[in-house]
């Protein structure tokens, strides 16, 4: 069904092109176009104001003990620095 419609549209386009190419149809502009005159002015206005209380993300390191394997597969505790992430209010120190 859609192939038939597509074929009909293609034939119509070809016929229109032939009519213009042979001069059977001729289009002449009889009047110039013109955009309308528009006056755009704005006065006043104000951006909205916001009061935002936000948290502060604190990233750092702290020392902690974890088990670290030895070469002989025995484990021992060693002190290493690991990352720390926290959240605090703006007013807090």
C-alpha cells in the first residue's frame, strides 16, 4: 500500500517538474513581501532572589588500622591513610 502511494507521489513530482521545465507553468512574483513593523521594548523587571542553605562536603584522609597480608600469607596490622567523606552545615567548623 505505501509503495503505491510513494509511486504516485513520485509521478506527481515528475509531472510538476516537467510542466515547469517546458514552460507550461510559469510563476512570476507580482508583489514584494514585507515583514511587519514590530516595536519590542521592555522596562523594569527583576531576577528572582533565593536564599539557599547548603551543606558542605568534606573530603580528606584519616589514619586507621587494617589487615595487610604479608608475603608469607600471614597478616599483620599496619597503619595507612584511607579517604574520608563527610557532610557538615555551613555554620559548623
